[in-house]
C-alpha cells in the first residue's frame, strides 16, 4: 500500500497517463496543505512564552487553556449551539428530503430544492450583516438576548448541509421493501418507523455530523449575531488574535483540530461502509 | 360517485399538500434566518442613515448607494469617485482572480495525480485533501500566519538556507491575504477537478498519442477540454468565497489591506453607516450572482457533450 501510494516514477515503458512535473506539483500541494497545520500543532507544545522561540516540549499551554474560564465557557457554548442547531437542522432536513425525493415532479418541487440550497450561494458576510440588522430589531422588541438567535442562525445555514447526504441516501434507496411492508398491512407510520427510517439512518447520521462540524466551525455569522458575553470558541479565538498571541491559542486550536479531524474521519468511514 | 380518475387525482393532490407540510419547517427556518433578512437589508440600503448606526426608519434616501461609488467633497461639495471604496472593490476582485488562477495551477496537477493513482490509494489521497477542507477556517488562517510571519517557518527556512539575510515581511500585505486564500480554498479546487478527472477515459489519450500528439498537445487538446466542467466548477467554488472573504483579510491583512467583506463590517461598526453597508453587501451579492450565472450558462452548454 505505502509503495503504491508514493510511487511517483513512471514505469519502464511509455506511460500514457503521466504528465511532466505533475507529480512534483502534487507533492508541493500536499506539503502546502499540511505544513501550516503541523506547525500550528507543534507550537502548541512549546514551553516558551512566545511564538518566536522554541523553549522545549511542554503540555503547559494545554493545561492553561483548559483552566481558562473564558475558554471553558466558549467551548461549552459552541457545543450547545452545534448540538442544538445540528439536531434541529437534521430533523427539518430529513422531513424536507422525504418531501422532495421519490416523487413524480409536482409544482414547487424545484423551487423547494433551490430554496433549501440558497444559503450556500450567499456570501457569509452578507448573511451575517443581514441577520445583525434583523436581530438587532428583534432584540429591542422582545428584550430576549439569549442563545436562541445563534442557534436559529446556525440551524438555517446547517440545513443545506444536512439535506444533501439525506437526500442522496433517499434517492439511492430501494422502494420495494417499503411496498412489501405496506402490502403486509403495515400502517404508514409503521412502515416509516420500521423500514424507511432504519434504511435512512446512515444518511441522517452523515447529515447530522456535517451540520455539527459546519456549526462548530462558523466564525463570521456567530461574530455578528452574538450578544455581549456570548463568545463561541471560534469568535473567542478571533478576538484573542488581536492581542499578543501566546501558544495558548495554538493549544486551543490543536484540540479543536483533533476534534474536527476525528469527526471527519468518522464521517469518511460511515460513508465508505455504505458504498 | 367519483370516478377512479377523480379519486386518483384527489389522492395525488393530498400527497402534494402533505409534502408541502413536511417541507415547511426547513423552508421556514431558511426564510426566517437566512433569505428573509436579505430583503430587509435591501430595504435598509434605501434608507437614510441614523446618527448612531441603524437607519432613520421610513426615510427614503439613495445616499447609501450613492456613496458606494461616489463621494462628496466636504469643502466645495464637488463630486468625485469614491477612490477608497473602488480600490477595495478592485482589490477584492483582483485577489480573488489571482487566487482562482493559482489554485487552478496547483490543483489541476494535484487532481490529475490523484486520478492516475491505483484505485485503492485514490481514496486515501482524496481523504488527505478533505481533512484540511473540513478543518476550521480560522484555525487554518491562523496556521498560515505562523508560516509566513517574520519569525515563521518560511522566513526561518529561507534564512537558514542563506537565500535571504533579513526576514521578508509578508504579514499585513496583499501577499499574506493571497497566501492565506490559496491555502484555505485549494481543496475547493482539487475536489471538483478530481471528480471530473476520475471519469476521464484514458483510451482517448492513448488514441491521441497513437496519432502522434505530444504530451502538451494531449493535455491541451484532449484532457483540458474533457474536464472543462470540473475546471469551471472548481473556479467558481474558489472565486465566490474569495470575493466575500472576511476572516482571512482580517487576520492576515491587518487593518490596512481591507477586502469587500471588511469594508462591509466597518460600516456596521466604527463607520456607523448601515445603508452604505447594506448597499455594499448587495453589491457583493450581485457580483457573486454574476459569477454563478456564468457558471450555470457554461454548465448548460457543456452538459450535453459528454458525461
């Protein structure tokens, strides 16, 4: 496996697939993609107080980050928002996917499809300031300034991400099992709960995980929607970057990175099993 | 008694109604917290600005749109083009185009390289591209900062190699933004290119060589035309977020090298000019829509030719 992976040489005879220099550029691309991330993680283990010099290996900054009250609060807030937004987005997206697949075309079908995917087309900064305008008014009218605004905003931009894998799964699903259940006098709800839902589960899990990661990563919309004292982990880090940066930020980023990579790896294997 | 056809028709209508009901929550949430506010913003761009941010409700004014492109001299009241805004607009477009070209130059060979690996290892290479793609954008921007800053990996390496004596200041320049955007958006170019290249029929390339084409001719006359849909898709996927970039120029460009996204933020913060901010946002959206339209037309034209 490893040999095949790193086999940059052309075979002895003329290889119609090879193009000169492409292997080298590809190698450069992978170095470019990973060098910054690796640098960031390495400096998280730096014992020194600043990022300019290497002071030996230490877990000091991880401990400092873990004990920092603001970091704890922000991390907790990020998780609550991501979990709520991803759950709501997944439920809404599952219902929408059931309503927009495996059906003969009906009026409004393509509108629904386009509308649900519309948030993907709008630049984040535009959505962010538009929400700032509207929520500023709503905050004055209702007096409510809780996490609800962030959760609602996150749910909206998570819906297209949850919708795509669920829809894809539904479209590839064989309808004969559901027909068989209906033929055997299972009422529609039973068919849904015992046949459709279990078959759909991998798509739902994938949709939820995508939505969760997307919500966790969001900086721009959160930055504009949050009220005072509602920093999420990314907006906290963005705020810190304005000041003198210590390796504590690296430690937070490294921990965050591990979480993201773990989720993506899980997503990769769940999807692969399906195929 | 209703005929069978009548019953079937009613049944179909009932199904459509329940399908609307089923999709209502998703449509409603997207409308309330994503699309609807855009209309409010459009309305705001036509109102007079309030004294401390916000707008004077109901007071119609074109000042917001006017000041996107023009400025009035405070002393003699003459009109001139708003150089500051136009130069930021121009920088945004220019940097986004360069980013798209650079990611294509790096991404095409990379996608080609992955597509020509043995089948079982392709999946791993694609996975390696996907991981940075799903990593937090802020973290990746911050990671790039640590590579290009004065004491960063790049300068240290170049000094160690003796190429340079003094560190090259890259941070807080347009170069820094460019480095950051290429790095952050590269996976968005590689993935659609790979999807196109993977379907490439290598017998066509073989036929090209049989007809005495050189490597360059094969690349130019066979491969690139066949994967054009992937090239267009990747370019759009990189160009659009580059144009609206906010975090990357804020972290790497510092306070001076603004892009459109930062100019918009400024109007809602220190600038206290919400109508102008709203008008700038709509301008950005129009630019994005033009790019999308270009893509849709291109996709429709090349769609019929090959799979």
